[in-house]
């Protein structure tokens, strides 16, 4: 029992350290609201840039990882511009650093997901077994990203994509090390859990007015649990992009 508790605490600490970037973002959102900073979206952009600079200078992130995080910032920003234009959600506060109704700091919310995956990969010594062929992974990744846009005017393929992911990734497992012990988890379960915790974080973020869904403009309401499936798809999309870099950098990786 004692060994189990030590392992659980060790795992919690490593996960918390892996979440440093998103945690600092949420703390900053809370503090900027608490102290009612004017144009807080502009302050958030400065804070996010300082966090990234600090993580790079401290050695927590490499140049390659910063480049990938910047890529996710761009991917997220493009999605935000489209979603805000379509009325999916909005950023009601005024800011100088807004383009098309979207504050530039918002891309860091997506980049923080990539930061978490890369930090967890190193801290928990992740390896993946039975990774599917790129001939399957690349088209799936493209369809997942495209569906975030096309479901506004075409049938939503979310559940079809999730069924395909289950079919393709059912044999895939992720291995991780906690307190010098090696553990295995089905990859789909791992990323469903990550999607769930991102959904919880999304509820916290909307509570602190990071953005607002239409039903939250008058008063705050919990975010629909349907969003867990969206985050599940986005996290897998992030893995599709990050895993080749980890393989090229000779991190522990076991192709199927």
C-alpha cells in the first residue's frame, strides 16, 4: 500500500510539472480577472510570451519544442479565427492585440496542450508500441483538423472519426515510467483522460472569462461534456504532429 501511494504521488508530481505551461496560463487568467487589469487579453499575450521565454531559458523546452509550440499556436489561432467568425464562441473584452475578434494570446491555449505532451514525454519516458502506418495516420489527422471547420456546413464527422480512431489505434499502447517502474496504458484511454482534464480546464478558463460560449454571455454555465470528444480528437492530432519529432530526436519510441 505504501509503495502504491509513493508511486501515485510521484506520478502526480510529474504530471503537475508537465502541466506547468497551462497551469501558469490559468493562474494568470485568474489573477488578471481578480485585479481587474484593463485590456487583460493584451496582458495575457505578454505573460504567455514571458512564460515561453522562461521555459526556454531554464532548459525546460528546447528550440525544436518551441518551434512545435509555435506551430500549434498558429494552428489554434487559425481555428479560433474561423470559430469566432462562425459564432461558436467569442472574446467579449477589448484588446489592442485582437485580429478578427480573436486575441493573439488564444493560440497559446492550444500550444499549452502541445507543451504538456512534450513535457510528459520526457518526464515519464513515454514510448509507443504498435503505432499505425503513416498512410493511416496522416489522412486521419487531416480529416480531424478539417472537420473542426467543415462541420458548420457539412455533416459532423466527429463520431465517425472517433470510430475510425478506435479501429486504427486499438492495438496501440503507451508505456511510461513512474518511480522507476514501467507501466502500460491503451493509447486511446490515455488521450480520452487527457481530453477529460482539458474539458475541466476549459470550464475553469471560461469561468475566468478567457472566452465565452454563446450560452455563457449572460451568466456562466458549465461547458457541454460533448467538448470532451473534441479535445480527444485535438490531443490525438497533436500526437500525430509531435511523435515524428520525438522519433527523429531518438526519444524512446517503438513503432508497430
